[in-house]
């Protein structure tokens, strides 16, 4: 099993969120925020999740409050917002730190020293495409929309 799939995140609804079940799918990991100019990307992320889930793809949302405090709510507020405003059905973790000395192990793996695509996360809605083997296949800017042809092609390529 890959290091990615060995991780267990705190889930947004208070449960554990093991990544081992994602071993059979391609995953788009996205740090998200509820009060960001890019928050409407939730709609596109949910559409991607629905469009490709039967082919072995899923989105994983990671709330983060490190960028201009744009995710100030508690877990229950974030969950309610995502479900009511965007109908989110993909799994989401509790708030995690993506940069700095308290960077969560997930982001040390995705973007830390020695990663395939290293460097600090620049803003909310930065995206990492992770293959079934747990390797990071691509990294996308926060401004890359979920329906961007380059992102869609990367997903299609990963799914085979």
C-alpha cells in the first residue's frame, strides 16, 4: 500500500477518514474554503465527482483556513454549507494545515520536500491528481477550474 493510502484523516462529520479505500480510484485532492472567491468551484468539483465516479474517480475535499481566514466555520458549519449550497457528496476531512510547520502529513506527502510536485500551497482550491497507486500525477493551480480541458484530460489519462 502507498504512503497516501496509509493515511487516516479526521473526517468532517467527526469520523475517521481512511484513505485506504481510495486505492481503487483516481483522486483529486483539493484544499477548499467556504468564503473564497473560488468557492463556486465546489459546483464543478461535485460535477466531476458525479461524472467520473463510476469509472473509478473521486474528489477529496480538505478544508483549510490558512488563506485569509476564508474557512472560519467549525466542522458542522462547513458540512452544512457544503451540503446545502453545493450538494457535496464527496468525502471531506476536518480542517487541515497545508503549509508551515504544522503542515498535515497528507500535504507533506503531496507538496513537501521530496514530493513530485513540491512547494507551498499557493491558495484555496489548489488541486493534486493522485493515481490508484498513490502517486501524485499532476498539480493544478487554484485558478484551474474543475472543467478545464487540461484537468479533464489528466483525469481521462489517469483512468485509462
